[in-house]
């Protein structure tokens, strides 16, 4: 069984994770999940996954993320996709955020692909 980690407020990375999760929740993102991939990948420390129920909600989540993280002086290295593609990836180097429509999330099933990571309680 996969372990569940508890978020701590001590590090900059965890602060980024907390701000991101709060920003997603403000826009009523669905099924928000944080996965610690630091021990199994060099690409990032955390993945944040969330879904939106329609293109307007997905855009609102993405806009709120970039606004709230920008206010914390955290800026994306790269953004891929848009609300019309069913998947937006926001790369903040140590934290990669995936915002999906529900069908794309089920199709790509990143939770299964990264199942060796540890779930982080949010």
C-alpha cells in the first residue's frame, strides 16, 4: 500500500504546493491530488493533478494558479496546452501542475503511471 505524506509548511516547494492547491480549490477544482515523485524522478518533486468540469472552469483554475503563484513570485518555466485541449500542464520546475477535463484525466491516468510516488495529504 502506498504511503501518504503530510504536507509541512517549512520549505519553499511545499509553500508552492500549498498555494497551488488553495488556488485550485478556490475555483472548485475536482479530485485534487498531490503526488511526491522526488524519489522516482528527476523531472520534479511534486505533481499536482486536478480536473475541471468544463472549459471555463479549467481556464479559471489555470488563471487563478498563475495569478496566486505569481503574487508569491513563483512563475512557470513553461505552460503547455489550453482549456480547449483537455489538458493544461504548468511547469514550475519543482512542481508540475496538470489540469484536465474529466475525460482526458481518465484517459491519461497519471495516477496509475506515477503510482510509485507517494500521495501527499492536501
